[in-house]
C-alpha cells in the first residue's frame, strides 16, 4: 500500500475555518500529543530510577522474540499509563499496544489508539539518546492523527490527516515540517534498521552492502518512529526497514506523509514476522529510490 499526502502542507495555525472532520482530527491530534508527552515524561523520570547509579535492575529487563530483543519494566508501565489515560479521556476507544496487544477494530468509524511505549528499547537500556514514545489514532485501518515524543530531546513530532506535520521543541512553538528537496538518490542520506532474528539480520546486511555504494550514506538510529520523523524534518532523505509492526510506523508514517514524503506500507494487520517493507522517501527521490530498491531485492519481504 502506498500512502501519499491527500493535500498540500497546511499549518493548522493558518487555517481560519476547519471542517467538522478537520476539527475532529485536530482534537485527536491534541490527545495523541498529550498521551505521547505524558508517557515520555514517565519514561524520562523512570530511567535513572531503573538504570541509574545504585539502581537494582536485576528483573528490569527481559527478552521477547530473541535474547537480544529486550522489554523493560518501563515499557510495560508506560503502556499501562497510556491505556489508563485513554480510558479517562476517550472512554470506549480501543488500544492496540506493543506490550499488551489488542486487535484492530472492525468498526470503520471507531477510533483505536496504537501505542509503542518505548520505540528504541535497546537505546533506552544503554542510555543512547534516541528513543521515543509513539501514539497514533487509527480509524478504519488508517492513521488520522499521531504523535512521536523524542524522550531525551523533549521534542514532539505530530500530524493530523490533511492538517500537516510539526515538530514542537521543549517549551517552544510548533515548527512546520517538510522533506528535503533532494533530487538524486546518489546524494541521499538514508536511514534503516535491523531485525533481531539472525537470519533476517544477515540478509539485511547483504542488502546494505549493495545499496551503500549508490547513495550518500546510511544512518542506523535504532528507533523507526524517530527515523520516519527525521524524513519529515529533512534530517534524512529516506528510511526503509523490513519487519515493522503497526505500532512502529502508525504515527511516524503519517507525520512523514503530511510533510510531503511518499510511503510504501504493509497492510495495518500485517505482522512484523512476515518481514514486509516500510519505505518513506522525500518526493524528489521516491521513484528513483523505489526502482533501486527493487533492482537489488530490498522490496522482497524477509520473513523471520
């Protein structure tokens, strides 16, 4: 599925009149920002308590899909916090989260909150300042509002369908986002991520070796949600990754799209284990990059 922005970028601050649907989306965006920022504040406060000097963290980290795929007590606490807030603010809305699960609603009019409590858990454990909280409002299988809170930087990226994308620095005013005007893949800085499963990771390494000589360079940040936001902000020109789940991209993909990026996304019900591809690219290189990725085999799924 390819997601292309349905309208040119328009800052909500410049709108004098919103339609009822736009008003609804703006409200969902406001709630998404509140949820993400509240959760990020919890993550920020808890890290020194769990991993700081003198902390006893013997049972704070467990493994999930592989021994190298961690989940921490803060992940589960943070998702529980978001679920509690949704129940208070939006009674009746469903939640789909990375840690406690859930399924997409059948009702096309129902709003469902898709939550990744800490995207970049390995970075969080090691103290590398690149992890985020991602929250998206999904309706009919489509993201209509979303927020990604950069925990360490204190900045929040957000978007509403048709209402544009912004980055709000800590204590600052919203800054409209737009992708870079790059026009050649040879000059593109591209972000990616690697899986935890050894077989998939090995294939991803092979593909990187083929791609690297044909682009400016590669960046591997460790948080897909932040990677997608960096495409929106122009800090990278594209992002691609195999095996992401809906909670990894639901908010970030909307933010990138509303900043002008062109995206290729799996179905929202697709499992990350199938290894399908997510791509977000600045519009000036989207077609060229798509052709390159297809030629070297990146577009082929890499199942676990």
